[in-house]
C-alpha cells in the first residue's frame, strides 16, 4: 500500500525551495514552506482526532491556508469537501447533514450560525479567517513541520464534490486517489506544463477546475502559481507579461476582450490560454486570436469525471469544440433511449469510461446505478457530436442545466424556492444568452395577485435568503400562463426563444 497522491504531488517538493505561490501582496510561499504548513495543519487535525476516511468540509476563503487543508487531507487520508463560500445557511446545512463530516472549517462570521447544525452531526468547527487566523492555525508552531503520510489505496476516497441535481437535490461525487491523479497526469503531459511555467490562478478552489486541474498539474510539474484571491481584471492583466499560462472560464476572456490593454504585446510571453467550465462562444475564440495572436484552448469536464477531452496543445484547436478525448479516456455517443452507439456525425448522449470516472454518488446507490451502463460507461446527461476528425462538440444538455460564469445552476432549485411563496401559482426558470457570463437564469412567473411589484419584492427576498448570489435570476417576467404542449409539459424552449 502507498499514497499515490502524496508520492506524486507533494513528496517531490519536501526540499524544494522554488516559489510555489505568489500572493496578491507580492509575498511568496515556496514549495518547502507550503509542505511544512500542510504538515503542521495535518498534525493539528490528527491531534484532535482525524482518521483516514473522516470527512473534512471546508468553507473558507481562498488562501495558502485553505489550499494547505487540501494537502493536509492527502497527508491524513481524510476526505476533502470544499464548499462554495457563497452558499447560504440553508444550502450549507444540506451538505453538512448529508456528508456528516468530523470537522467543518469556516470563518468567524459563519461559525455561530453553523454551531447548531454541526452539533446535530457531532462535527467540530475550526476557524480559518481571511487573514489566516483562527483555531485551526493558532497552535501550528507547536507541531513538527513534517507529517508521515498515511497509506491509501488508489481506489480510496480522496474528495467528495457536491454537484446539484436536476431535482434540486445535491449529489456528492465520490472521487478517488486514482481519479484525481490519473487526470492531472494526462493534462500536465498534454498541455506540456513544466517547472518554467507561471500559472495565473484567479479561479476559486472549491471545484474541479481551480483545484484539481490548476493546482494538481502545477504540483506535478513544479510550476509557480500567481495565486489571485478573487477575479480581478487589473491583477490578471498585471500578471500576464510575466506569466505563461492562464486557466479561466469564458467570462475571463469576454472581460479581457473589453479591456483595451489586451493586445499581442501584452501576451507575447504567454504560451497557453485555457478555457473550461462553460461553453466558449466561437466569436470569443476568434476575437481573442485576432487581438492577441493566441488561440484559446477549450476542454470539457464535469464534477463527476474531472476532465474528459481537450483541444490539442500541438495541433488544430477548433472553435466551438471541446477537442479530442484524453489519451486514457474513451468517449462514445449513444442513443439516449437505447444506449446504442451512434455513428460519427450523429447527435446523442455523451458517455465516458476511464480512470477519471468517479466512484459513484455518496449515499445514493440507486442514483449511481442509474447513471452507469452495465459496461461501466458513465451517462453524462450532455448531448454531443463527433466531427470527421474526432473532435467533440457539446450541442446541448439533456436536462435544463444553466452554466453561468462557470457555475452550474439547476432551474428546479430556483423554481422550488420561488414556488414556496403563496401568491405564486407556477414558474419556470430558463437560461438565456449573456455576453459576459455565457448564460444567465431568468424567471417567468404566474401569480394569483395583481400586485406584481410587491410579489417581485417578496420573491427576490426569498431567493436572496435561500440561494447563493450566482443562482439569483437576472430578470423576472410575469405572464398569465406558461406555454405548454399537448401533454401539459411546460415548453421551456419557447420561453428561451421569447426571452433571449
């Protein structure tokens, strides 16, 4: 037995004095310092009872300390569960009660409201504030700066990432050591990431893209990360001349294109711009190349699978496509009803098989069974098509998922929140195109009253209380009745057309 994540990502850097993180205040953290910090955090967690397979929920701001928690989870063999820091108390309560973690890491402002929930599952709250202070870090100086990593099998759980379901119920995707490592190795080789690279990291670290893609590939290669706490256009532009890679979502690129500082001279030292987490518009790809001389490299991934395909680093990058399957991953297009494999050029369900595929949904054996074919292929819910060169294009989603600025939004969750109000008879939430965020949710509502302004005020208050800001509809429309087909099903396609 061994610990492949530790051996591949962390152990090579125990005595590495190269800069790993460059922070917003221009301070630096070397690889050695980061590993020492992670080791003292691991000792802290171990001292207060963490064991392999125990769960660790982290709802803390992006910092070297919150990133060190991920490394500490690898060292201790615990299961790392990062949460979006904008989740409301209602949303966070679900995750805590479902995962039943041993520890919850949060800041002082969240601790009090989480106390009752944490006690209901016997979880202990540890404080980690923006500035690195708190009960998690107070006594770190008393611990050794080396922690012997625990043994883990390749199939042992490394992380639990929650992804909303179309029913509104979030699902915990169980990701193993092999899932995370195999995918990172494929990407770092494909994109030729190396120790000379400097990655601009302005993504959050609570999802696959910012954590397992950006950080793991940097650890594998020994690259340096310009660790930007929040998306800041000025800081990104300031970092570009001295960097080599930017990993972002389409919103990064649409905002860069609106800034007249973006040009070929600014980007002359960059070698790779990567986009993911949401579809990149062909127009964005073309305009970016025209202004900078660089072709954005688009790839395709999911919470449950990490990355599945990528346009090539060396080769043709086709706008509007997500490239070719990664070298250890098999992607097929099937008939959604029968599961039969379709011919090249036919639109169907994207199904995937490989070492990147998650272990299943936590506490949901029936859901897991439903989403996998008997032959091991995972049914993604995305519809796609292969062209004559084997490039994959995502043409739509079987469900009504909205991807806004890289975040997944499921209409059912918003609809349920709106429908809680007595004056609302029914509503439908759909995604409409948005130049900045790709698409945004809008709500079309039927109410029983004539006081639309008061209704809207109540709806907005309830939404803001219950749901994270990125899920809030950008517009609200009141109509007399929702359009339906002969079977009584709401015609969301018509609503998208009417309000786009």
